[in-house]
């Protein structure tokens, strides 16, 4: 049994906890929309065709924002196809995922769903195959209050009040050669800046997100951010950042250390953005929107889209089944996002339902929580007030990709107003448990409200419709708090939470 320590100090504030950290993502990809959030023939479907069983789990998950409609899908999307009478909407080829989109769900349907789910919408515009005018038209349709043709059409389509969408993504992954309408950094920077200026002429209070790099291993990483931000710095509020992780071969050690890479990726983007700020002599600091992140097994057959003459509606795509180990890695990624809350002020786990998702459905049937549901839901519920910087000390383990990785990683939050706090902790060591001692004396007299641990003797165990609770957090009764020191044992490959309150 190895020993680990950390200290919680309410003076070491990183930033406030941002509720947008707990965002998600709905793309017209696979079964995310059709038989995911929307299935009119399902027994739980409401009058708009939305599955109530899914909505219940979305609320339980604690999602705060949802990015829509893509993703790679948006770079070929004509938003006008998804408004007006459903029977008049044209079906279109989705080049990104070699599928057919019937356009049954569009902007107005999605907005109705966000209101039911109690989430903030985050809209993406197509800057792959379209441009400035189409983005302004979509903005006018969604938010317009003047008696324009688009605002009148929205009202005629059943939405008399403006949707009032505040956060807008200027395209998606435009650095990627896979993207329909892929552009160089200069080409994208120019159209993003022009689009942003035009959208701000409509509403200067919008929050706009420019496309950053899709991954740090792309050859354009770094130079892309520099060129794009040089063009757009004064016009945007965020640069986006995307990252996915999977087990490469049998290298579970490196997979368990994925958050080390995520930390470095964030630090590099921040450094590049700050370099542009210095060169431009700008006052504001650029924030990051980590609006795609997750575990995604891109090497598996489930991630291969249809081909040839097969253009199906809502095919089974990217339906990864997540393990206990995956849940620990996702929990560690949430720790990383919170740790960087001074610069990462928005994030979207990709995606919400069926497609690399915490929620899975059967068409016409059951719904269940994947293993990764639990760390997200717990972090969203517990993290409040201020993020506190902690520096755990523990043994390390070797990895091929990240060098020696500390076994224990953690973040703390504390809400001085309510006198409540939380610890989110992972033991990512592949074999060894850790005896963790946490110095809470600087918080004053506190007590433990509840402590939980997610762990399974088989790290590859997963939840299914037949066994939905195979992997889930378990409430612990073996945690001790004496003389200001909290003690608990962390099993190997585990995610744990501790909720605290003033005594």
C-alpha cells in the first residue's frame, strides 16, 4: 500500500467554478439525435417527439450547455432545411458521416428540447461550405427582434419569442483535412474574422468561439492558433480545443495517464494565445472552450462510417461501450478541466446520447447510464464556489507516452458562502492502491457529508441495458476525519469523491 498526501487550502483559489464546464454536445451523427434524444414512436415520447427517459437522465447528468449541430456535420449543413413544416423539409447527404439527414429535427426543435432539458444552447455556424451571410441569417432567425423576413419566419414556424442564443462557434475543426471545406489557417482566420464582425454588427454582446487545433499531434498545431488568433483576436472570446483518448494497443499505462497530455495541451494553447496577445498589445486574455473531449476508440469498427451507395438515416456509429477504466480517465479529464478554470471557462463532452456518450438507448426500448455518466454527474453536482489548487504527492508509474505519471490526481472546490466543498480524486495507478491523507485543517471545522468510490475488480467491466449498475459509485463508510486529516484508501484505477460541509 502506497502513501499519498495533499493539502486543501481555501486561499489557493484558481478561479470560480464555471457552470459551462459541464457542457455536452449533440451532433447529427449516428443515433445521437434520431432514436437518441428524438423518437416520436417511443413509449415515453412527448408531444414534440422527445424521449422523456432520456431527458430525465440528461437532467440527472447535470449538463449545463449543449453544442449543436456539429461537429463535422455542420460543415455541410444548410440550416434552412431544418425549419418550417417537417413534411416540406428536404433530406440531404451528410458528407461527414456518409449518412442521410431527413432534417426532421432542426433549429426550432433543438431549442424546444433545450428548454425541456434546462440547458443553454451553443450554436455552431457552417464556415466550411458556407460563409458570412448564412451565419448572419441564422443569427437573425434565432435571435432577431426586428421585423425581418427571417424573424417573421421563425414566428410563423411557432417561435414567436427570440431564441436568444448567446454562444456561437465559428465553424468546426477547420484545421482538419477530413473537414468538408477544410481551410488553411489564413483562409479560416479571414472568414472567421469577417463572420464575427458581421455577427457583432447584429449583436455586439454575443460570445464567439474561433476554431483552434483539433489535436496537438497535427502538423499545424501552434502555428494554426497563432495565425487564426492574429486575425480574430479582437473579434472573438474563445479559441476552441478538442482532444480524445483511447487505449493504443495494450498500453493501458499511457491511457491511464491521458490527463497529463490534456494538461500539456491546454498549457500550450494558453501560451500561444498569450503570445498573440503580447504581439498585438491587446488587453483581454483569450479564454479556451474545450468543446470536444472524451474517451473515443477511433480505431474500432464502430467508428467507421458507411460507404458506397449506402446512405442510411441514423446508422449505428461511434457507439463505444465504456469500461470502469474509461470512467476513471473521464473523471481525471474533469479534474484537468476544473484545474484550468482560470482559462478553460467552457467545455463540451462529446457527445450526449449513443455516440461516444454517457447515455445509451435502445430504439423503442430501454435507456441506461454508461460508466462515464457517473464522474460527470458527480462533478457537476459537487463542484461549486471556487476551484482550489491542490498538489498531491504520491508514487509514480511508468508510461510509454507520458513518462513517469503520479498515481494520484485531484482537485478541490470550496464555496465559502454555503460552507460546502468537494474533493474529486483519481488513483490512476494500474496496480497499487493508495492510502491518501488529506489535510483539511485550513478549512476549519468540517465534516464529511458523503464519500464515494467508483471501482471494479475488472477494469474493463461495462454497464449494459441488462446490467446498468455493474459499474457505479459506492458510498463509503470507512473514511475517517481526525484532527483535520481525512484518510481514505483509493483502490487501483478508481475515481472517488468527498463532499464536505462546515461542522
